[in-house]
C-alpha cells in the first residue's frame, strides 16, 4: 500500500471508473473499490495492478484479489479471483487510472492531513532549509543551506545533511551522512512507449536509508515504483553514484564513484563495487562478492566471488582472456 505520508488520494475509484477511463472490458466485480496499487503478484482486496507481459506466480494456497489491468491474451494466465480490466496497452491504462486517484505530496502541494513539522530542539538547520508539512527531524541532526525536505520525510538522530540536498518520499535512520547536491526519493527511470512517444510510469514507493549509511555528493537514489528502494545499515556510496528504483542493498556494502545500479537489483551484505561499475536490472549480487572497477554486470554474481570485465565474468577467467588477447596480439605484431 502507498505510504500516506508521501502520497494522498484525490478521489474514490472503482473498477467501473477504471473501465470508463481506459475503455476496458471488465471480467469480475465492477463495483469493487480501489484504494492503492501493487504489483500483480502481491494484489489483495482494493489493489489496482497491471500485467503487460509474462506471467504471475501465485504462492501455494494464496489467492490474488483486487483488479488487474491486462490484455485479452494474458488474461488466462491470471487466477480467477482477480477482477480483470482488459485493454490494448496495460501500462498506459494503468498510468491513466493511477493519476486519476493518487498523487505525490510535494513541497508545492503537500495536501492535507499531515500536520506541522516536528524538529528536535537541538537540531541545527540553516535558515534557508525548506521543511515541509509532516516532517520529523531527530535530535542532533544538521542540515546545510538551501536543502529541501519534502512532505512526510523522517530523518533520525545525529544525521549530517549537506547543502542543496533534496529529500522526498524517504525515511532516514540515525547517524546517516548525506553530502551536498544529492537527491533522495526522486521518481525512477520507468518508461513505456505509447502513441505520444515515451511516457513515465508513476512511482509510489519510498526510499529507506538505514542507520549509519554514508552517501556522497551528487548521488541520486530513486524511490521504488511499488515497493521500497533500500540502502542497508552501514553501507557507503561514493560521489556520483546512481541507485535505481526498487534496488535493495544489504548491510556494509560499498560502491565507488561513477557506479550505476539499474532497477530491481538485489545486492547482498559486505559487497564491494569498484569505480564505474554498472549493474543491469534484476540481477542479484551475493554476499561478500567483489566487482572490479569498470565491470559491466549483466547476470547475477554468486556470493563470495570476484568478477570483472565487460561483460563481467569470474575474475580469473577475465584475466586469462586478457592474457590470451595480449599474447596473440604480440605474435601478430612479430609476424607483421
């Protein structure tokens, strides 16, 4: 369910309303009320979801409820407990529907129901800091000039936030450092093609920064589309790092400068990633794995292994290939 601290409801919505907005055909309960959104495989009563490709794996003895926007072709792959809204372009129809009843709270429009901000007496905020409705800032926290703290954001104790930092849809633990010019909780890079070109998929998740995390300057951490983007306890991000939506980074992991993590990546505990490492979407990096600088990771890396190269592979295999190429290049030069 969307977090009411960061998002608010614009209107009541039923399955019949969604069908009217999208021109879809309904199979199921047209009067069902919809109150939030979730992925199709986590749908419960009152949830609106969509399925544009693939299939939904339903856990044993679990039924899915709510309403799912999908195509006629994919309808047979979904459980009969779901109410279906059949359309030609599920992503476009989902965006139309969600934008009709949910909206992000922003500094310019925080909505209602949050109440005033709560700032600890010994917190030290520069006079130019913007603090929105519903914000909570803990004891001993410092925030530098011209930073913006969006509606509902929680910042724990003894945090150090630099200048020109933007924080929205984010929960921050204790003893966290965020250096200047960083953006936490912006929308992710989720796009889909339609008749107008490329359109953005709305993001209604959060960013969760756990205790003792260190975040460098000019870092961007995107909020999740449905779920949370999480940076685990004690992990460190260097300057100029990008973390995509729905990424889960474990405890005490680190990423050096210019690193990039695509959406829905799972990074374990004590992972080390060198400079300019890039991770493709939906891969998993096991605990204690190490990725050499400039690695392009296109598939999952098992726990404890060291990988490098582009595309990345086990480091011994990578160096054997480098040596082979070097040796054969020398042989060719001698012949020439």
